[in-house]
C-alpha cells in the first residue's frame, strides 16, 4: 500500500516502535508507586515530558499527557471558567463539539483560502470573552492560521488563547512561547507515535479544571494512571526530525495541476503545512476516485476521516465558500515519513488514469 | 446471464442481507474479482419520532453495514460504503411523498432501482473500474442473439420474483447487470449461504418499504414534513359514498389507498372499501367490493424491456401489484409507444393509480409502466 493519508494517521516510526515495545514489555510499575519499579515508570514519563517540552519550547511541568488530541482539545475548551468563547468554522469536531457543549460561543468564518482573519476574531470579542481557540494548521487543507497575532488579540482582551496543534506538531516548527499561546493540543498518532496518547501544553500560571475525576495525576489536571508506553513513545517521536515532504508534495501538486485540466488546489495562496495538498477535480465524485485509487493500492482521503459515512460535504471546504459540488470533488493527499519519489510518481500516474476513466463517464465542462 | 471475462471487476451491491452476501460468496467461488459496496441511502437517525421499538423494514442501519463489512472481510474482498443519501432523497423519497399527496400509491422500490441501484450505483461501479454490477434480486437476464436484446425474466422462485420492481431497466443497464440468484429458490439460497459459511445465512428477510418503519406511510410523511420544517395545516376531508353522500371525516387522503378496508371508521351494513381518492377535493370515495373492479387501465411511461414496442395488439399477462397474480389481458398500442391500454379478460380488483402494470409473456418481462 502506498499511503498518502498521514493527516488521518501515520505509521509508527521504527525508532518509536522500539521504545514502545521495550517499555510495554519491561516497564510495568505504576508511576505513582513508591517502589523502584514505580520510580522507573515515572522516569520514562518525565523523560518524555522533557522531550515534548523541548519540541514545543516550554517547561516540562507545562505538559499534561492525555489520551489524544480530542481529550486535549476538550480539556482546554471545557476546563476554563464560564464565559463567552470564540472559535472558527474550520476547527476539528473535538473543538467545535466541545464549544457547542459549553454554549455561548461565536464561530468565526474564514477566507476563501481557508485562513481566519485576526480582525474578524477581534470583531467577535465581547466583554465576557474568556477563551479564543484557533487551530494552528488545518487538517483538510494544511492552511496555517495566524495564531501569534490572534494570541496577542486574546491577551489584549484579557482572554485565554488555545490552539489545536494536532496537524502542526511534527510537521512545522512549533514554539509555544513565540506563538504566545496559553494552551496547545497535540496528538501522537499524527506524527509517528501510537494512537491513544497526546498532550496539552498549559502555560505556567494558567488554571485548567480537570474534566475527569480520580487520582491527583498530572498536577491534578488529568486523573488516571498514565499510559506509560504510549507516553514514552510520544516522547521519542517528538525527538525525531520532521519528515522532509515539501519537495515531494510540490512535485505531486504541480504534476496533477499540469496534467489534469480544471484541477486546482484548495488554500493554494495560504501558507500551508509541507505535507498537505487538497485538490478539486471539478465534476468528479471524489468518493469514486478514492475507491479507484484504493483498489490500485493508493490510500488518499476525501474531507476529513472523521466525516466518512456522513452526508454533508466537508465543513472546512464549505466554510471556505466551495460549492457543495466542488467540496464533494476534493481529494486530500497528505504525505509523511517514508513516502518516496517512486510512490509519488506512481500515484500521479494512477490519479491521471482514474480521472480519465471517471471523466469518460461524467462529462465536465471545466 | 451476461458472462463477464474472468479478469474483469464486478461490483457487488451488498445490503448485509443473506441474498447479496450469497451473491458475493458465489461469485468469489467462481473466481471473479470483486469489490463489495453498500449503498448508504437513508439516515435512520433522521426522523426520531419513527424510531419505534421493534420496527421492521429498516434499511441502511449500522447493523446492516456491520454485517456487510463482516461478510466482505471473511471473503477477503475490498469493501466500501458509498453514500447516495442525496440521490435517494431526490429521486425516491421526494417523488414518493409527492405521489402520495397526489392521491396515488407509489412504488419507491422501482424508483430506487431505476435511479439509484441501476443508475447511480452502476455509474459508481464503472467509475472504480468494474464492468458489471451484481445484486441479490430474484430475476434473470439473458441475451437473445436473434432479437439482439437483453431479456429480463422472472426469478425461478415465483414467490420471490422481483421483476415487478425491475421493469424500468434499460438495455445498457441489463447488459452490465448480473442476478446470480435468479435461477435459485430462496431455500436453495439459504442452503448455499450456509454451505458457503455466509455469516448472515439465517438473517431475516427485509420487509416493506425500507425507509418507512412498519409500513406506516402516513406517519412517515408527517415526520418528513416536520423534519423539513414545512408547516402543514391540519387537513379536513370527507369520506363519501359513490352517490356523494358524506359518511365521515378524515385527516388527509394520504392516509388512504385504493382497496383499503380497515381504518375507515364508517359504520354501515356492508363492508366498504376505498375505491378512489381525490387530493384536490380531499374526498375519499368508498364503495362495495364490486365497485373496485376494473376491466381496463392505461399505463404511461412504458419501458419496453425485452421486446421492441408493440405496434399491434398482443396478449400478455399483466400484474398490477407485486403480489397480484398476473391476469390475462390484451395490450393495445396507442399512438404514443410509451402509453399502452390494457384490457383484462376478467375485471381486476383495485387498479391503483401510481402502481405499476408489468406485462409478461410467461416468465419473460415484456414491458412495464405506471397506472394512470
């Protein structure tokens, strides 16, 4: 299988798998225990905490381990005091659904390039605004959001700022101090660590109220015995150099645009993560193209993985103003560690072949 | 049956039921390359007030997808759920409701076959590189070299025959369609399913119209309007006898269908039946059983399936409901080849506008159209 869906999930890197297996089989103590097996488990957690802190440029004690991106986002959104919150139309459901659950929220829309305007965020401020949450990079288009500017706006207004960094971590440099964020979410399986582990950065001095109740783990911000092997693996993934996908992504994108008339890139004019290309094939059903490519051994995505089975076209693409038809004709290619030029060339050839067959069936005026 | 070459890809429409699961297992045993697909046509969570306990006739439930996926996994064939909810709404549900409110009794299964299963699905199958589609319908297709046409015949199991719903198929559609169960009886299919270790071998047959729980059309239509946010004025109508005498009131002609006896709430000496409904005047006309008898009907939008349109009268057997025993009749062509007059040898009960009239010569499907 040629895998081009790294924004949905990534394979575990070999170095990370070594750590995972070793800790899984050898480190059995409860990190809260006083004895040496417990202390050994604790060491792995604290080493991972330091590795994540190095990746994000923060202090280890500012890292709260969670079960993944959704829990990190939920903790950030639901863990701050009551009041008005502002977020955007292109967030992951982990943010949008949590905001809806809270109530009293304003959803700010985005430009045709899939980027939110800081001015629009400023215009949505209210005296009782307590939190602004804007993702760092979008999962469907890769569009990078003006997070630092918006963080400054939040602080001017006396509100906290959270960013969902699930798609940015491990792909682009993240410096939480330079960005000025108060909270930042990440998820292990998006950057070659296993599923079931993630983290929330919480700036020193910011209080988040726990969302689950039990022991006093993670400085009383997240109860429950820590996922020691997962956390150790997350730490080792944080220490990897980010995959170099930019040249391959650009090659893929240029080739498709040149060879297949009518195609265009969503968020083309926005700064984007170097691994993501979301392309409209006007008049084609992306679902049919996806299945064709899968049968030929190439895994790609339509919309976000979480939306599969749902009827609605991608909420991200429709928020950018794409017609329902163009949104349903969009394919997301997301590259990662391990993709090669040969794979990309084979993908291009197969996309071309599948599109030619599909276009024979449904004539397009594009 | 059209015989695809062994290296072509066949798309199997898998509902999660025993029939389509057996089709997949059978074609795989014959060595074909397969891709399984389940059509997601209807969101079961959409009309919550219809989610009654123990409802029959549910389609596209998570359980069905789960079953279809499990069968595909066991067979080791690629499998996908394809979402046609928008097409289904536009080409099946909406016309179904319009027909009902116009006083006709529609057949959504035929619309679904014409517009979704053998149109949209066929297009999707071709798009992913499949040359044929296979379904679990009880019907047979064969090519007649003399006429140069594909012919549609009843399934061998007359009690399961589904050709009444398939009369809209065109020659290009038939050319790419496989009905591997057409030569088998249902008990044979169940036995084959068991021998092929199909996990759904003992699953119950689906019933009624798949998206209408318990066959309660009126409740479905009311719930649909509520879902669309379209306010409906409460409808007041009259139940009248054939002389125009008002016998009772009612809440909309869509609660009634021709031939219906139950639920009229009219007490007179003899049993009364609905013989017609008029949506313009909101009148439900009731009468005696013999008032339901008709000797002729006109079918419109006739699709000539296995033979060319007739130019001379010809005898045929005509079915006016799925469970109707085909009745001997003469087909009389009109100036429009898509309109045919049907003259029955003996009068038929409850000729219902909106239902299909399907013309047979023995087990051969000649044509079918919609009763005016």
